[in-house]
């Protein structure tokens, strides 16, 4: 279909499935084990209902916000997804260029298939980028990588903490690793690559499973970027992140690709916010909570924000949008979010992101599976 025929983000997924080589589709779409968590990521939003308010003069609606103190035209950022070139020859640059044009923040993956500098060079002046970090067993590689990113103007460091070992993504494992350009770049950047267990395993064998809370002061000592832990799932760990003086957390299960039957980020959100409220006034500008996983509609975005998230991350929907259409597809995905946000905020009675409150949703059924 032509881009004009795409009306929602689900359409991009269907197109990607139809046009991608089986190996790329397997890597992008797969989740771990029985793929229960990936389904739950969508299902959880369907257990949250709106309580819209009326007669609130919604003629002017504004969905822009700040994320870690940086302006963002959408309350949505592009979460890190590895190996963009499996989907399109321009890989991650599709995201960078579209994001630059639309004022959206991109999180650059450690396992990008374009070189890190190429992705930074593709940004327009003032464009905000974050870095997603997989921590190398060789801390010197990690230190150089983080400090280089900061020097290149990256504005936030998201350390992925839910992947001490990559989950078993069986669809992906059935496709043996075959060398190719995008993957070769990752091998160049990070050492210790294995070649016999599917794409995900092959590119991730350098990741350090010994990473622990004891390492957090070291990260704080090597960078002044705000540090966010990506892949937190409990109030216990949320409070630890807070007490370690970090800038925030992403409630995430890695798009269902790690521990299967882990709960969804949005299901964990309410208890995490309740726990953080015991530490002081909320919202707390010094500690932000983000959510990702399963977000395909502006209504999902608004539910997470109403329940206390400052913004949400989107992985697959943006990846799928560039597979057939490159940068134009990503721009269209932003426009779809924008149009849906405008409509849904009007119908909900919220003129700004700050107007979204817990009373606007009924999440009583969130824990009933
Ligand atoms: C990911 N994700 C991910 N996260 C991360 O921290 N480092 C990474 O390299 C990757 N790579 C990656 C590849 C692919 C193909 C997918 C689908 C996901 C997880 C990602 O950042 C995010 O947490 C989820 O994608 C969010 O769920 P949705 O939006 O895909 O449902």
C-alpha cells in the first residue's frame, strides 16, 4: 500500500510483515518463550478505561512536553531498537532524520547498525538524542563510549538493566546468524560476538551479567548526563534507583523479549508511583518514570501519563514504520500520534499533558488478567 493508505500504527506492522525478509521479521517481531508478555503489553491497556470530562473548552490542545528537561513535540520518545538496517538500508538514520524534522527525541541503541557518530551527525542543530547502554564486560569500552556520547551532545543515558542475558526468542533462534552489513557494524563496535544462536544472541554476548547496584556510583562518576535505568519492574527497584540519586526509570519488559510472563510496564506503574510518593512530593521533577511496551495508540500514551508516567517509549511501531517507507514512514507515524493525541485529548477534556490526572482513568481492572 502507499503511505496515504496507512491509517494507524497497526498498518505499519502488517506492511513490515509482508515485505521483510523472514530473518528480519523474526528478529523484530519475536518475543521470549511463549510470547505471553508481549501480548499482555497490549492487553493491559485494554483493561484501563477512560473517565472523560466535558465542557472544558478544548479548542486549543497542546501535547508537547519535556523529557529529562528536554523539549519534545510528543509525549513519546523513540526507544532503542537494535539493528535498524535489517529493516531498511538507512537503518536508524530514518528515525534520526524524521525525529529531527518533528522535534521528537531518539534513544540511540548500543547495538545500532549505523555507526554512533553517523547517527549523531544526521541530527539537526538542537536535536535531542539519548543513548541506550549495554554495559560491556570491558568497562573501559563502556567508559569511552559513554564519554564520547556526552561529548557529542547526547542528553541522557539509559542503562538497560533487564538483559543480563538475552531472552530466548525462539522465532529468532530458528533463523541462524548470517553475516551482513548491519550486523558487521555491531561486531566492529563491541567485541566477543558468537555466531550460532540467532541474531539477538549473536550480537549481545559482550553484555556483562555481573552488573549490579554497586556499579551505579561509577556510572555517575564518568558522566554528568542524567542516568535512567531501563527495564525496572518493581517499586522495590524504583525506590533503589531513586535512593541512588538517578534521574529516573523506564518501567519496561523490553517489549516482551526478556522474562516471559513479566507484568506490563503500565500495570507496574501505579504501585511504583505510590511507592515514590512515600519519598516526597509527586510529580518530582528530579525523578521521572517512563513506560514502554505495547504502545500503538495515543489512547495508550494518555493512559500511562494519567497514571503518572512523564512520557512513554515506542519501539516496534517506529521500526515497522520505516521498513517499507523509510524516513517518510516514521514521519507518518509521528503524524498519526499527533492526530490521535489531538482528538483523544479533546474527547478526554485535557488541554495539556499536565491536565492528565489519575481521575481520568479507571484502572480498577488492571490487575485482573
Ligand atoms: C528492542 N529493545 C531494545 N532495548 C534495549 O534497551 N536495547 C536494545 O538493543 C533493544 N533492541 C530491541 C530490538 C527490537 C527489534 C525490539 C522490538 C526491541 C526494547 C525497546 O527499547 C523497547 O523496550 C520495546 O520495544 C518497547 O515495546 P514495543 O514498543 O516494541 O511494544
